[in-house]
């Protein structure tokens, strides 16, 4: 005969001199895998950064630094070059990647500038160029570089940045608050460009973009287009955050772990 199991087990007395609360524990150092060197990723990012700097240099030589550097496309490309170059160094030396808020901002800006070019400026009349209407038409090698720079800025570099994000970068810890923070710089750039354009004398080079000319379209049109652009940028930022939260980690796909489920023996 065995004694019945009591339904209620009485509380055990506290042992003097012993602490009853549990101390927080941390995983051992061996449980966290350190970042590994990725030479191919570093070389790819280095080539992207060099291509971005080369395209910006060609545009500056053709149109002058004051006008060319004022464009959002050029500024976003320079940010992409700096972030990509720093990421290349971290991939080469096996260090932690850059913060997701920084890399996400660089990707968002360069993709937004590319969409702006292809959606609003590709069919503009007269033809839109960042170098301005007074820039000379180069020939020879300079003409070839001048013809390659716009496609590199508006198509090749944004595609390369997206591929880097999807295939070579782990999902970053981006929160929804970053989408609103990313709008601060484009909003400041838009307000500054409109203010400077209103102070310059009338002429074809007064405004950087055709849709920013109130003398041609009116102030309500310029304000409405500017607000729609900021709203579209915010939606694009939300899409980037959602994609980064749901996509798999390309660096861990196919990676082997030390735990395997085995069928019971016997």
C-alpha cells in the first residue's frame, strides 16, 4: 500500500541564509556565433561604392558642384557610397554590421530617387538633366561617361543596393518609428530647395525639378505634389520595414546547427 498523494503541497519553509530569488542568467559566449569574414561580400560592396563615387564625379565635372550636389539623387548616392564602403570594411574584418536604421535609410533614399526619376522625370519636357540646361554636350570618352552616369545613378546602383540588402545582409532590427525618422531629411531637403528656388532670379535653372516651378504650375500644384511625394516615401519606408521583418536571413539559410531531432531508440 502506498500513501495517497496530497492534493495541496504545503509551502516549504525558507532556509535561513539562502536567497530565494533567481539570478538572471546569460547565454554562454559559445552560444552566440561571432560574425565571419565575407570577402566576396566585401568586394561586391567595394565595387558598388566605387561605381557610385565615379558616377557622382562625372556629374559634378559636367554640371559643377554647386548645382549637382544639390540634387537628392546625388546626396543619396553619396550616402549609399559611404554606408556601402563602411559595410565592406566590416564584412572584410568580420565585425558586426552597421545599424539597420542607417543602412535602411541609405537604401530607402536611393530607391526613392530612382523611382522619382523613372516615374516623374523620365518623360519631362524639356528633358530633365541634373547638370542643367547650360551644360555642354561632351564627346569622345567624356561623352561615353556622361551617357553612362545617369543610368548608373538611377538604375544600376539602386538595383545593386536592393540585391545587397536581400542576398548579402541579415534582416535588421528596424522599428516603425524609423519610418517617420527617415522622412526628416527628405522633408528638410524639399523645403530648402523650394526656398532657394524662390530666391533665385527667373531662369531655366531656377528650380532643380520641373514640378517645383510655381510660375509654371502654380503654388497649389507644387505643394500638392510635394506632399504626395512625402506620403509615397513614407509608404515605401513602411514597405521596407515590413519586408525586412518577414524575409529570411540569407546568411543563415543552409547553415548547420548543433541540434538534431532523432527517433527514439528501442
